[in-house]
C-alpha cells in the first residue's frame, strides 16, 4: 500500500525558511515514481502545483516560487523535500505531496504552512 506522509509545516515569519518532508512507503521514489510533486491549497482557492521533479527530464516550478523553492529527492531516505526560503504571506497554504506511479496518482494528507508576523 502506497503512503505519502508530509511533515515540517508550521508558523514562520515573512522572509523565513522552512523545509517540508514527504516520506514514501510502499513504493520506491527512485524506481517506481515517474514524477514527484508538491502542490498547495490556500483557503478558498484551488489546489495548485508548486513544483515537480521527474525520473527523466527536467523538473519545473510555478512562477510564483521560482528561485525561492527547491525540491530535492533523497533516494536513500525514500523522501522528497521541499526547501522553501524567502517565504511570503501568500505562501500560506496546506502543502501536499504527490507521486505519479504508472499513471496512478497518490496523495499525502498535507501539512499546514502559515507565513505571518
């Protein structure tokens, strides 16, 4: 059974940094997932893509986070990280981890990130 568990969310001041973790079980993010992504959903808004890394080819990031957010895949830990810096209040959202495995979508339950002074 595939499970994705996010952690690392919390309250951070504007300009601060935070690192989110997504631990995968039931699949190898290196061998099985063709893409690993982070999404976010702010209150009253639709879920949006933050960024994606792929097993082949380049990844991509939303324009709103380019240069500030980085996705890192740690094979030995079977974990994907979302490193966030220069955080803004508009980055406040629930952040979700997503894996695409043989055309099947898997989601974590999300972790709350709040950027506020």
